[in-house]
C-alpha cells in the first residue's frame, strides 16, 4: 500500500471577540483546510506554511501546543491501494485578505465556528475543527 504524507493547518483570524476560520473550497467542491504534499526535505511545519501560502496567500504564525492528524484511503480518487496521512497545526493570521492562489482552490471562506462546521462535509474534518475551536476557547 502506498502512503502519502501531507501537512496543513486550521487557519483562523480574530475580528474583535469572534474567531473566523479560513475554510478552503476545493476544486472538487469539498471543503477543508489548506494542506498539501510534503516536498523534498521539508519539515511538517515548512510544508504547512508553504501550502497555506500557495492556497490562500496568507502568511501565518503557528499556535503552540496544537497538532492533530487525519488518515484516510484514497478510494474517492480511484486509488484503492493508496492511503493519505495528514498532519494539521493551528495557525493565525491578521491584517490580510485570503485569496485563492492555486487552481485546486475555488474559494477561501471566512466563517465563524458553527457555520464552518456546517460547511465541512466529512466527519473527520468536523472533528479537527472542533478540536481546534476547543483549544482556542478553553
């Protein structure tokens, strides 16, 4: 079985007391977080920073103490022999406007937690957002 490794982040900003999450609308119509494949000798965080920039145009800072993962088969992509493992961090930005910079991204939506949760289609992504929100609001 082939294993692919990707890294990304739950990206957010604050407007007053409200936390807004940057949800990426992928070209396939699904919603998630900026992420992508590790390249060369990149560390997980270097990959996440590069992918966030490539997909959203944002420069972010990581929030210490948060890291979570997701694993799933690539059956939807017609690759039943492949499996993807994604490491997610938590990253904040301010004073910037997200803008899709990659053909794989249709839009970047800025949503409060409840609306972001409704927008995500997959339970694993909902769980990741819930973990991140709990971390930020505890």
